[in-house]
C-alpha cells in the first residue's frame, strides 16, 4: 500500500483500484491504508453477470462497506446471452453454451420481451441495480450489434 500510495502522491495515478482479489484481502489492505494515512482502494473490478453471481456473496457487501465502486467485466455474459433464435442463427465462431448460459438467457429474454427491450439491456440493468456505484465494462465484437 505504501508503494501504491506513492503513485497517487506523485500524481502518476488519480485513484487506486483492485481486480479479482478476495474480499478479505481488500478489506485488510484498505484498513491498513486508513490506519497509516494512505489512499485506500476505491474501485473493485471483477467478473459479474446474471449467470455468474459469485460476486454477490462477498464482493458486493465488501464494496458497500468500504464505499467502493464496482467495475464488473463480463456483464453481458461474454456474448452468450442470446435468444434461442439468435443461438441457432449465430454466424461466425460457434459458441459452446452451458446449461447456465441457456437458462439465464431464457429468463433474460422473457424479461426483455415484457419490457420491449434487448436481452443485453436487461443483463446490464441487472448488474447496475444490484449495488450503488456500478460501472460495467462492456465491449463488442461487431459494429452495429
């Protein structure tokens, strides 16, 4: 934490974030930082989606308690949240869809139809409304989709 704080003090970085680290490690590091007048971590980055919810067990409560923002990657399920029709007609590289991917897609599709929106919109809304200060990291493979 001393070295990271030095980067902030020297102006090389504005804020500190941490990725894919157990909640207890982040809490201990932030406690150390606070006790020694150092800059604590202010954002956590990790894999989180409607299909991959391990994040919700320890990371989200820790982020709330520490006042940290959350920058989840994989919120769109790695492109696997698709309707049955989209899965069958998918062009390009073929995906292996797990049972969890398919079941999650079916639930997201039902909600999307009810709300008259896209499956991906529901997937993003899921992570954005589960905790405060959520900033999903999203990316696309093709222009226009």
